[in-house]
């Protein structure tokens, strides 16, 4: 146990309680008008079904793309999630897709372009050729991607049509999608609350029915937390399966690819295996997604929290109840269910931070590779940020401090936690094996208020741990709390057993309803 980290957690919790009245005031009033309902049925068809209907000439890709463009324009002022659109180019690509379908055999199209004509969106950090790639940072304003990131390229090669790039925090360093270029993205279920981060723009667009699926990235819950806050599905794959080539920010440290992952976010669980297979490209065989998985053969382990830690945010009872309902559902269908116990789980934040701090090249918001001599005073920028005068966001500066606070851990202590993480990884792999999954919270609370993430930093322990260990995890929506905010849990499996959590996600979607549009 690291006493300084625990004290920091307690301090942040107290600070959050003290500042909550101010946070509520600054966050503004709740939107009085209902969120626009989805009126076009094309917007409520899964990606795999939509691709089939386009191939069968039941729908035209051009009409589908127009429907999504109209929806984006309708909801964009309410959620502020778009960094830059490419609607004209997307419509041209849709027309070409329709022409191809008119002149090619269906069997060839299925094999060559499995998602031909289906629109999607891309988190700005994931490189879409010609689109902005600013990282939400003013010093990078106007910079554009020279090529597609590898995952995006695989989707385009499968026939998918990108519509836009979506909002992120500066350098993806926050669980609220805010930066000084695009501003703050809002949660479609409650504008007073965050859409999450760092894939918050994607989460908001998908939940609002303005995107069918998107490319996100996850370094400490950045796919799964926005998926929770916005009531959609999000999958962090096994580390290294989907290439992070083209992602910004990046690192020269080879271990960075074990921590950062790129993955799919969507409204329908049935789309996840197809999207994962396409995005993984030549590495897809490692996941054996083509193998039949029988739900009754899967063992369910569950944990309502990671154990007592005075610095941790307690898990909301409504999230615990939702998880218990999910466990009882499978128990009632004959699956083996068991409460999980793992060693040192209440020290998982220490393990995750030490793993992250072991990287030799952590991206810095202050680094200007075009002008290496440019220097910034950390204390000066922190002071300026607190009064809104810095070119850098307060969140970016705070996370820079957190990631580089080496004195929290002595070298001996860091090695202890790194070894502890490896021991925990082995214990989890032995427990889950090739037929087990783990249910646990994605985050202790439903969508938090804007500016509230500073006091809830320890909440990402539940997701960040599995970045440190390299395990896959799928967030699954399980309804709403009494405030009308989406809640759900994450399903974790051992490395390369992603198909197990995807199978369970689809079962839970059928049982509990999955994504439901904002009302």
C-alpha cells in the first residue's frame, strides 16, 4: 500500500465534495427540451444487417449516408462532438459503393467488402487521411493526418465510409472530452454531464444515433468509460491485436502498445465480432473469432468492487444491483457462477500506475517536436490554466504531473508493484482460462458532471488495471439508474479470449435491452 497515493485519493474525494455545489452551478441548467427522437429507421439498423441490406439493394448507401449526415447536423449543437466533417467526400464514396453493388456479384462483395457502404466515425486521435490530427492541442492546431491509421485503413478497405473525426481531450489525457480547440462534448442523456473521455466524442455521437459505430482508443478506460457514460458497447481488445499505428499521441517505447489499444465502439453487440475482425487485419486469427462459442460453456466470475481502499470512490448500489441481476440471469440459465477473489486487488491502482510510469517515453503536452528548444514552466502553466490563461488545458497539465510524479514510488516499491502486477496477471489467467469471464464495474458511477473528473480519478482503476495487464474488456449497457443515466458493467476475459466477452455481451443485450436512445 502506497500511503501517499491513498492520501491523494482521500484529498481528491474531499475536494470533490466541497466543490460539488460550484460544479453544479458552473455546469449550468439541464436542457429543458427533449433530445430529438430518431425518426429514420435506417439509423436503427446494425452494421452487419445494414451491409447486407445495401448489398441486396434493399437500401442505397447514399441514402444511408445522407440519413446519418442529417442526424449529425440535428444533434451536433446539443453534444458538440464533431471536430471536422467530410460529408461531401462521404456522399461521393457512397455513390461509388452503390455503383459497385449494381455491377458486381454479391458473393464477391461479401468476401471483398464485407461492410460496403456502411458509414462510421473516427476518434480524432486515430488518424483519418486528410482530417485534422491536432490532439486537441493549440500548438498543433491545423495539423492533419497524412495517412489513415492502420485500423481505420482496414475498415475503409472493407468498404466502410468515414463521416468525420470526433472530439477528445487534449492529448487524450482526461476522462472528459474537452480541449481549447473544439470545446466540451456533452452527454446526450444529460447535458450537465460529461460524455467521458478520451473517446467521448465517439460515445456521444453513437449514443445519439448520429453514428453507427466508431474507432476509439483506450489507454486507461478511454473506450469503456465513455461507453458506460453514453450507454453503448465498447471493446478494448487484447493488447497488440489491433495496431496502434497512426495514433496520436504515441510513444517510442515498445511497451506502449501493450498499454494503449485501439478498438470498436457501437450500439449493437452483434457488430463487435465483425468490427474487431476487420480492425485487427492480419492479426485477427489470434482471436479465433470464427470459432463457435456456446454460452452455456462459459463460466462467470464476478466482483462488485476491488476491495476496500479509503482513497477509492465506492461503487454505486445501482451498478452493483445491475451486475447481480446479470449474474442471476446466467445462473438461472445453468451457467456456473462464482464470486472471484484475487490477491492484492485493493492495490491495483498502484500496480497500474507503476506499469504506466515504467514507460520511458510518455507523451507530453509540452513537447514540440518541430521546435525541441521550446520550454515551458510547469508551475507557470499550471497557474495560468487555473485562471483560464494557458494554451494547455488544466486536465492535460494535471495528468502530466500525475504520470511523472516518480517520487510517489521508490525504485524498490515500483519493482514490487510491477512484480505484483505480473503475479496478478498469472492468477487471473489461471482462473479465467479459456472458458471464463469476469464481471466487474466499468466505473464506480454513472456519467459524472462536467469538471467532476478530477475528484474521481481513482475511479478509472477498474479499467486501467486491464490496460496494465493487457486483458480484453467489453463494456455492456444494462439499463438506467434512477436519474435516467446509463449504467452497465465490463466483461473481462483472459488475453486472446475476446470472443468470450463478446458472446456474453450479446446475451446481455438480448436480456436487458442494450442501447436505448436518449429521451
